[in-house]
C-alpha cells in the first residue's frame, strides 16, 4: 500500500534529481526557474499576484532598475508596468558576456478587481517592486450580519 | 510495526529530498587591465544570503531568495529559488582581494588580477 509520505518522498527525490540534471547545463545562456508557471524567457518583468482580502499585492522582478526608470499606470482593474533597463556597463572595460538585457519593457495585466489607484503603495527594494493595491470599496470583502 | 513507529523511522532516515529550485542568474562579464568584473541579476536576494566560493580555478556563486508571501496567490511566475552558477576563473586572479557589492538585486563582483598578471609596458633603453 502506497502512503502519502512515500509518494511525497518520491516526488521530492525526483525534483532533486531534476535539479542535479539542470545544474549540468548550468552554463546555458538563459535564466530559468524550474517548477514555476512557464512563461517565455523574454517575458519581463516576471510578476506574482496575491490577494490578501482588502488588498491585491503585486511583486515584480526588476533587478538593477532605478525607481525613476519605472512607470506604473493603474486604471480600474488595468495595471501596466513599463520602463527602461539602462546599461550599467562600466567605462573602460571590454565586455566578454552580456546576458542582462538593456531594452525597454512593458507588461499589462487585467486585475481580478478594480483597485483604488489613489491609495496604491509601491516600493522598490533589492530589485523587487512591491505594490499594495487596495481594492475599491465595492470589491472589498464584507462581513454580513445575520439577523 | 504500527503506523506511528513507521512514520517516525521514515523521518529518521534523514534523506535529503527537498531543495530550492536552482535558477541560473543572467550575468555580464567585463574585463580591464586591473580586474575582471561580473554583474549578476539576483532580484530579491539580500547580502546575507550570498556566498562566493573560489577554489582551484572554479568559482561558485550562490544567492538564496526567500520571499514572504501573504494572502492567496492568484498567479505566480517566480518563487523562492537559489541563484547558482559556476565559473572558471583564471589562476591570475588575486583571490585575497576579491570583493563584491550588492545593490538593487544586482551583485557586482570584482576579481582583481594579481600584480604579476597585469600587462606591463616594457621600456626599451637606447643601447
């Protein structure tokens, strides 16, 4: 009889094996995160969206990008993150390898709820843009009193 | 043997079966007369979680990202990961003077060349 713990252990072992195999090809030119939703390697920035009840929280990967170079546009349930990655190539150096892109980027999303664009908080730290988007009053969860 | 003791012995086996997904960080590599400079994208990694290990001509760069997640996930395109990549480094690098800074999720690693390996202008004396 197979138990859950056995199955879990087997899956874990397979994941470990996959990681080992992946590290064999470590020199591949493309950054790749296994086990995540598959999106094209050219999709930039990658984002996570979560729902905390009163707010939607968006996190986007923006390494090495100054906050002046990022634009966030919000209207109703439409969110757009755009900007430019400027080259940080130092002066007087010869480049051997340049994998980090320096193009402009833009992604737009349809959020599951309308948000209050006036109360959005955004911070850019350690290369992650974190945004707290308060849901508009109509979209917030409500406690219903039972008579 | 009942179920309870079996569970306990399974735990004690202590086999490593869980590990963070390994991501390959994108890098830029530059060089001038004095040093080799490496820029690596590691969004979400803090400096305490970065290690650089140089041994016998091989450099292993590793940074671990742990994200705090609140609420229910609607979509998820990235997660906790270990950014890891191995490089060959020439013997001419002065390992003792290697230094790095981390800013906005980008690691800048300086690999200074040892004095003996730097290019030298040879002055030709008139005979």
